[in-house]
């Protein structure tokens, strides 16, 4: 059986923690930052974690991501 292909777009956006959670970068920190509150920008700097149902789909798309 051949290897499964990895969706590179997904593989570049996620990391898997030691406990198996899928870690992502939060959105809304690229441009037009003046009208966004300091609290929103500060919270967007922190890592986000996917809910288990989404994490399962992401790991199917990128089976070899560790």
C-alpha cells in the first residue's frame, strides 16, 4: 500500500502537542490593527487549540504531522 498524501496547506498551519491536541495560530492579527482592541490583539497572540471534531478532520488531511 502506498503512502497517504499530506495536504501541505494543513500541515503548515497545525502542530500536534504531546498530549495529542492540535495547536493553531489565531486569526485577525495581520492588518487593520488600529480599530481592534488591545485585548483582542493580545488574545490573538496566544495559541489556539482545535476542538476534537475539527482536530480529527485536520489530522486526516495531514496524517504524518507530529
